[in-house]
């Protein structure tokens, strides 16, 4: 585990114990911060916090304690009670697959994550995220007001289409994503769905390496939209069933 992650999680664990006491059931670290792909300058530290009960007063108290801490370490907390955890499986299947696939239980009983996610719920969320992504890009194009440089900047700064979506696409095909980095995940998605995704690889390069585009930003946005709409058609036609 990266030193920055270890420091952040240790401090967060201490605060949760102090504020929630016996209502603090589990702290689960998941995502890139668990493995070698974590980048201290770019990656978020994703945590699932499970509580027996969670009142507004305690949330307020925790917020006051960690008001600068969360931003400093780029911590993204996912807080819920144990009852909400079970009830939310059908609403957040993408997130729960990510948690189940790569996690470390920092505090709590390992059995807290004995969960099963339904494949049809996963298909619904993947399609919803794909359609939401298309709408995001339409909004960026409109907001750029015809300025190619502005649109390129919007695309470079946009973080709406993360690897979680493409990991979900591979899981819909019954494929494991363990050990795959962002480039490999896109490559496997190309093979499984028979759709060229060079534009999405270029988007990652634009975002993380700030390499300039070799085409007008509007043409680049069109290429992304073409790939996404092709994926939507395939996912929409998929059958349901247990994962």
C-alpha cells in the first residue's frame, strides 16, 4: 500500500472510531489505492464506511473533523448503514463489483462483504452510465460555444467517464478485470464488443498526459460519441440473468 494511502486510512479510521464508537462497523479501502496502479498525484482514495446507524449530528461532527483532510488526500467516502448496504446492491452494482473485486478491510468483520450482485441490475446501470456520458459530452460541446480550444480543455478536464464503466462492460461479458490497467481494460472491451475505442484511449492520454489532439476537438468528440452509441445499442440488447 502506498505510504500516502496508509497515512490517510489510519487517520480516517481513528476519527471514525472516536465519532461513531460501537456504531462503526467497517472501513473498506477499494479501487486503485489497494493496488500498484495508485498515483498519489491523480488517484482518489475510495473507501466504503459501514455503520450500524448514522444520524445527521454524527455526519456533521465527522465533516467538521475532516473538512480539509478529505481534499488533501483525495478521499472519496461511500457511507451507508448495514441495512442500506444490502438494500443498495440493486442500485449501485458497478460500485459493488469494484469493491468486491479489489478491496482491503481496514476495520470490521470480513463477512460484511458477503454479497451477491445481480447481472441485470449491472446491465441497467452500465447502460444508464453510457447514456449519461453521451449527455455529458453533448453539454460540453454546447458549452464550448463553437470554440475548439475550449472544447478540448473541457474534454481534458472531464472526469465523468472513469474506468469503472469499462470494467462493468467487461463484467457483463463474464470477464475478470483483476490486474488490468486502464489501457488493457479498453483493449479487452474492444475485443469483447467488436467496437474500436481509439478515441477513448486518446481521451485518457489527453486527460492524464495533456497531449494535444491531432484533430479538431469537435471531430474528436464525434468519434467518442460514435463509440459510446455503438456500445449503448449492444448493452441495451443484452439479456439479463445472474452474474
